[in-house]
DNA sequence: TATTGTTATACTCTATAACTATA
DNA sequence: TATAGTTATAGAGTATAACAATA
């Protein structure tokens, strides 16, 4: 019964294509700042939840501990994030550096511009509708997975 | 003015997270069949446009020629796609094999199931709305980029 | 000159598995 | 046992640059 199933009728495909659109635009916008879209998310999380550890970051972004680790390594190398002593002798408390805080401002400015370009074909109401539907879809799927931290 | 800019207010971020949701589900659903979501798109394109060459495939999926090439290599290895003599001595005409046609049916069945699971939190009307908004967003961005082939 | 296929190389993002130290 | 960090390895997906053959 899938004889005539079109590519354009697959929601996952449309999502991937739109994702590619965002990647293309945001990467270009952020490239001069030496940062990638996924790492911005980490920076924003740390800004909003200073002192949390790497595992918490990994859970919030739904990437593993080891993926979070890799990001933090890069962000620390670039002096955007600091690992400070955590509540344990196991965990690190993550904080933005002063430089990280200032840079994040610039990054978000550029990111917002890129987002506006990508979304320029939709009205403000449509944009909000789209955001709402995406969030609803995520919320429905992440049953019982703590949404608190998951931005 | 971005002081309070939240992660959840970034459209690109929401799109990425939903994309991850789809990847997780569709990969799991397709893994027993030894195929990945992106390659399904290639198979569907070839099914719907038999005889087109690799460059056309690359344009349609908005990946380059070399990325299309890699996919076709894999798909040909698995006997899902054939490279036949093209209109030129340069180009290959792509076709599904008999096995590829049969397999694609099964793949699309599983893909559809996975998509339904991911989208289970939205009503039918909401799903259609979401599809419409995503397509509109793409259409607006791909100004003058041939939408004909771009599924 | 432009286009097709090809190869080599690299990058982003995420994943799994296993290990260490701490709890 | 469970958790935090770490390391090594791998994979999907895409990109760029260059080249040969053909147009």
C-alpha cells in the first residue's frame, strides 16, 4: 500500500531537509566565530544552569556523557567554559568563563539573524505555530524523560 | 538583548531535537533491514525517477555528487540499485533492482510505522499543519533552486 | 568550458563499550 | 551497585578539492 508513497509525504524527511537548511545557514553564520550550532546549545545550557556537571549536560541535550565530554573539551580549549570542582570528587561543575559569556552574546546575535533568514518565509504566527508543534511532538515522545532540564 | 534567550526558543534547536527523535526511531526500525533513513530517500527518488543519473540524485536530495556517489556505492553493493549505461558515456542511469523494489516496500512499511510512533502525540490535523509549515519554510528558502526534482 | 563520475580527505554529531575513581 | 569522568573506536551523513573522461 506504499506504492505511491512520496518522499515529500514523509515527515521525517521534511524534518531532515529543514534541519539541513538550518545547519547550512547557522554554520555559515557562526563559522567566523569558530563555533558550531550544537556547541551553542551546550553554552546556553551552561549559562542557564551554572555548576551542573557533564552528565547533566548530556541528559539535557539528549546526547551521551561521552559526547558531552567531547564538547566540553573543545569549549574548554577555547576558553569558553571552565571545569571547576564539583559537589563530588567525581563531578565537574561547569561554568562559562568571562570570555565565554561575552562571546555567547555575539554568537546568539548571529544565530538569531541566521534563524530569521531561514524562517523568513513564515509569518510570525506561523513561526509560533511551528515551534508549538515541534515542542508538542517532543513532549509527547519524551514520556517520563525529565523535561525539566531538557530545554 | 539576548540575555534571556532560551534554548527552547531557538527554532533551529527544536528542529534538531525533533530530527534526533526521528533518527532514533527510524534507525531502530530500519536497522534489521540493514538500511539507513537517508538511503531510503535515495531509493524512493530512484524508484520515482528511474534512469536519472547520480548528479540529479545529488541535486534532488541537496547533497553533493560525491555524497550521492557514496550512497549509490553502498546501495549497489547490497544489490538494491543498478548503474546502467546512461544517456552519455559520462553518466549512469540509476535503477532499482527487482530485489530493491521488493525491499523498498518492506522498508517503507517499517518507516511509516516508526513515523506514526514519533508523531503519535499530534492529531492528524496537527500533523498536516506541521508538514505544511515545514514545506513552506523549505519552499521560501529554496528560491529559484529547482523544486521540481527536490521532492 | 561545463558536466559526470570518481577519489581522497575531513568535519560534525552522536553512539557504544569498557575502564577508573568515587559514592 | 551506581554514578561521573574518561578513552578509544565507530558510524552516519555531508563537504571540499582535485582529477580524468566526456560533452
